[in-house]
């Protein structure tokens, strides 16, 4: 039972990380430390409703946290372990890049 729950949670985590905009947001927050929605929108040159949608996903999945600063909500990385996971993924990708990019199942 617990094993199945962990597999489900793992699949959901990787699904949350499986979106280019969410990965861009995480990288941006890693570099900047913390940013408001409008700052993220400006830097990524994307609409506020799209960014808010993706930030909601990242927050629900426990990957980012929020803090109120006056009228603004400030987002930052909740746990540095997610950055380590992305670093490990990057080092693995270097070895299997061609296979990943040519995988018809992942391409959809």
C-alpha cells in the first residue's frame, strides 16, 4: 500500500516538473531567491494568469512557498532538495540526451 502511494506521489512530482514553464519558474527563483508574480511574468515575458496557474501547481506540490509583502505575494523555493534533484537530472541527461530527445512515448 505505502509503495503504491509513493509511486503515485513520485509520478505526480515528476508530472509537476514536466512542464517547461514550471521549470523556468524554478530556475528563475533559484537564481533570484524570491520574486512576486509580476516580477516572474516580466522576466519570463508570459501572462499573469498563466504564471499564477503554474505557481499554484508548484505551491500545491510543495515546491515553492509564499510570503505576503504588503499587497504582493512573494514566491521562493520551499526546499533546496528540489534544486538538487534538478542538478542530478541535468547530470543524467548529459549521458542520455539523444535517447530522451528521440523518445516517441515522451514526445506524445
